[in-house]
C-alpha cells in the first residue's frame, strides 16, 4: 500500500516536471569525414547507435561523437525534429534543415540511418490518429530517411517495418513500431497504440522470427509506470498485455526494447510471466530534463546508476563470441553492452548483459 501511494505521488510530480523541462544548448564540435561503414554479410551488427529528441535550432554536438564510435548503423527513436505543425510545407522545411546539417551529414553519409517518429515530428505534442496531415507527414518522414519510392512503408498506413541483419547464430531482427498513426486516446478499455493492421503485421513478424536477438523500437516507453502528462504503453494496458503475450506465445528470443521521448537516459526493467525484460531509453540529443527534484525522484525510483540527466546518445554493442569445437559444435554465449554518452563523448552509463537460453541476464 505504501509503495502504491509513493508511486502515485512520484508519477504525479515527475509528470509535471516532464511537461515543463527545458533545453540546455551546448557548442558542437567538428569532425573529419570517415569511410562509410557497412554491415558484414552473415554477421549481426557489432554496434547500434541510437537517440531521440532533436531540436533543429539548438546546437547538435552528438553527431561527431557518434561517428567516432564507428557504429554499424544509427537509429532515430522519434522527435527527429520539433515541427509541431499541421502545415506540410513547414514540416518539410524542418526535415530539410536537419538533413542539411553538416554534422548530421557525416553520420547519414557514413552509415545506414533507420528511424521511427514520435509526436513532435509527427505533427504535434501527444498527437495520435486525429492528425490531419498524417498521410503527407508519412511521406515527408520517409523522404527524410531516404526510403525508396517503391518501399512498402510508403504504401501502408503507418511507418512500421522490420530489418534483419546477419544469419544463423548471429542474427538481429529489428521491429520499428509506429505508435502514432493509429494511436487512440489511452486508458479506455482496449484503446490501441498500433491499430489492427499493425497488430496483424507484428504478430506475423514475431511468429516467423528466428533471430537470436529481437529489438523492438518504440516512440513511447514500454516498461515505464504511468506518469500523468507522459506517454507510455501502460496507458494502453490491452496492447501491452498483448505484446508480451505474443512474445511468449512465439518464444521470441533475446528481446530488448529501445525507446526515447523522456529527455533523459535510463535502464528500465520489468518482470512479466517469470521473465525479466529490459528497456534502453536514450533522450535527448539536444536538450534534457533539467529539474533537480525530478532528477532526485527518478534516481530514487530507478536507481542512481540506472539513469543519466544530460544530453545523450546510446550505443548497443554486441559480442557474438565464436563457435567452440568439440565432439559437438556448441553455441558461444552472446553478450550485449548498453552505453550512454554525454555531450563531451564521455561514458555516463555502462550495463553488461548475457544471453542465456534466449533471455537477457544483467551481469
């Protein structure tokens, strides 16, 4: 009972703090162009960089730092720009400014860039299926990513898709969800984030996955408790229950969640049906939640070592090990490392995981 009361008070305060957070600009650093990286055929990615919440009018120091780590790809986790408009021309302008940013071009020209949107690059704060320009906005977002003209993402309602890298025992499947296009108002029975078509697609993709590691990218936090004024899957309890039901039903291995949105970096975890799931949250690239009391409460709730308040980006590094010869060839243990870096490219978080029988174990 005391814990429930604490969580309620905590969530209420932090929700207000999240709504009133402000940006802290910093000076960007220059970087020399590097050779384009490429994923090695047959191998899973060694490193994935990711981030979210990027104001085009603020300084962007992270791109040269990201490039310095030579990741195999970069993943946008939403709020690529803060357009907040129902004017397609204005939205296109924001994307154009970001695409032409010299530091960002270093990354976009030297590694694959994948992405999902959240609310501010979709059209407006906490906006869902009612967005009047979601059809035009979808094409503009995909234009920004350089999506081919014949891509299925341009023909369906929503930007959801999957990518698979590697094969055999070194395979990663990435599920990029659209939590905006079909989003209903949360807290109402079977209100949905994804919509019927996306749910059918997601079930089929989970069912056929043979990957050792399955990464689910979402614009809203999957494992967070409810925060008034915030957005999370907990607001859509039927959807959240269904997601874990499908993961369990199809024995999906090595599930990790990547999210943004909250303006700080964190490691979240939740135990569901006897398994512990982990979420790596990284936000924001240009601004962050700068409220001392909110920081204190979040560190109290998540653990001081499990969150970082400052501009940031994340790295997810994999060690695929090798094959050990013997009477019978056996699989080497896969490990993962979640790192968070700040505006000076200094490491602020470092979490190590081992994949054991399809489940991640925090080392």
